[in-house]
C-alpha cells in the first residue's frame, strides 16, 4: 500500500501528464513513421468536389462508412460528438459515406440519428474505399496536418470515449508542435 502523501503525489502526476503521452486505444494501428495517403476525391452536400488537400493544416479523422453498415450506424453519433468536442481550426472529422443511393440517404440518416456536427461527404463510386485499402467498414484513418496517415482503425469505435479523445487530442497537440 502506498502512503497517503505519496499516493496523492502520484495521482496528481498522472492527472498532469500531457495528453500527447496518451497511447493509442485498442485496435488502433500506428505505423512506425507517417505514411502518404493516396489521393481521393468525393463531393460535399452541395455537390462540390473535395479532396483531403482541402483539410491541409488540420489533423483529420477520415471515417469511411455507409448507412447500410450496422456498426457504422452505431458509431456515427460518437463521431458527431467527437467533432463537437474537438472540431475546429486544428481538427476535423471527415465522415465519408460510400452510399450508392446518394446524399439523400445520408441526410435522412443524419436527421434520424441527430447528427448535426458532421459535414455530409459522399463517394457514390466507392473508389475512395478501395484506394485507401479498406477491407471492411467502417475504416478510419487519422491523418496529420501534412496529409500523412498516423494511425488506422478497422472496425467500429466509441470515438467520444475518454481514452480515444485523449489519444486524438494528443495527436492534435503533437501536430501543432510539429512532431
């Protein structure tokens, strides 16, 4: 058993550790060095063509999903809450739907589930999914401000869970510092 003052000091030290020290949550694969992300294109709600270069300078959490994918449907509200919590000039959740039925299917899903903080992005051709090497849905890439993959998760996650938020917040901070 740890004496009282030592236990308090250890607890304070753990609370004071920077978020950048947070390791990746379970199932997140982190490459030894950042990896170039192949170019992909998609459209926004207005039909405007977009690429990942449009988010240059931000850390991006790119989530490939579809309304017909049950695990995707379950995690989408957690991505919405993550965007509400961390989104801004240094970070953006880019939820990229591969629904072939088009943006109306995504709009309907967003309305049904109360998703309000995520922008509607869609690739009805599904080319992005294959270009990025998705072996299933959902698939998520964490991309640094220079457009390089720094982590990948295949499968669903609780994106607004404390360990996940701490990990992503740490990557945002490290990217601001140029690490």
